[in-house]
């Protein structure tokens, strides 16, 4: 698929068919993820791939609120149909250690040197590469987060080491009609002229 087509066709799919995702596609999705930019080539990322019904059920049981201020039942019903779930994880410690190495010049692990949390930014870019690769494979995907109050349960259930934080989750599968409607159905895309400022603001 042409790159511009991949960019244009990428959207968040929230319902999937029962058709399995080929193992080669999952491998390509994760292989492309680690081609993302990484500050100092720290590569402080990890990915937990859930492909069996049992593993996916463990994730959903640990990550799903019993109650919610808004009705999430339609979203959950569609998202639970995804045959592949990939948790994208970030290690802040890997970045702090990397920039304390001799070639970077810092001699401590002071987090305040970082203007923004590049560990999450880099993992976010890796996740975008997964979303785009899914499109190129003829698949659909959706990036979403784990509710803060359920992060501990997900970490425990999946044995995620303390060093890693959950940046987000990518659901992958063959798109199906229906599913919860996303915000683009309720909001317009801002025109380029409104968000691109040349030569200054």
C-alpha cells in the first residue's frame, strides 16, 4: 500500500471479526514497532502480545472497571472482539541510565533534566507504527489506555516488571461493522491552516 494511503486510511477500529490475525502479520507489526525513534537509542520499550482467548480474557478482567461514570458497554463489547492485544510499555529507568553514560555527559539519573517524558513519547511513536503496519496488512487497530485504578491489577495479572509503565494498548484484528463511534464522528478535523504556524505563531 502507498504510504499516503496508509496515513489516510488509519483510524481507530472498535469492533473486529472472528477471523484470526496471521502470525506473520503480528510479527511484522511488532518488528516495525522497534523501528521507532528512541532518544539516545535507549530502546526502553517492551511489548506484551496477547493472542489466546485465555490471555485476552485475563487482560480484560483486570483492566475493566466494574462501574463507570459513562456507559462503556458498547465500547467494551466491540473491543473484546479483537483477536490480538499488544501492551506498549515504557521504562523511564532505561532512559535515565542511558543518559548517565559517558557519551551523553550526564553523571546522574536526575529526571528533571528531561523537558518531557521521552520514554512515553518514543513508545507512543512505536505504537503509531503498529497502527500503520496494521493498515498496511489490511487490518484494523485501536490504541487505548488502561484506567489508572486498574493499572496495578493488569501489571500483576501479566507479570509486568516494576521498571515498566503501561503507555497504552493496541488492539488488532480484521475490522467489522459497528462498534462504538469515535470522537471524529462528533468533532471536525481542524484545518491545517488552523494548526500549522510558519515562521512563528
